[in-house]
């Protein structure tokens, strides 16, 4: 979340912004959800994130924390 430049969308080849249907704007989340996600480093309180990137981060965190035992 330290990179300030917008990422390029792999689908539309434009900048990742609120114009994309996959973009999660923190302003659209209620304050409790936004603060909880920000506290664990999933989303920045001020910047949005691509929902596919968010899903990938969540799955990676699940696997890292031992969820891989459920996949056996």
C-alpha cells in the first residue's frame, strides 16, 4: 500500500479506478468494515483496490495462516 501510482487493469488496460466494476472504493464500505480491513492490511483507508487483487490477498492470507490443512 506504499505505492502511490495507480495500477494498470489487466482487463481494460487502463488505470485501476472507480470507473471499473471490479474496483472497491473505501468510501463505499461502512466505517467498521473499512477499519477492520485496513487494520489487517487488506485495504488502505484512503485508496481503493481491485476486487480480484483483494480476493487474491485474502486467499493467500488464509493459506499462509494454516488454512491449507482444510484442503487435504
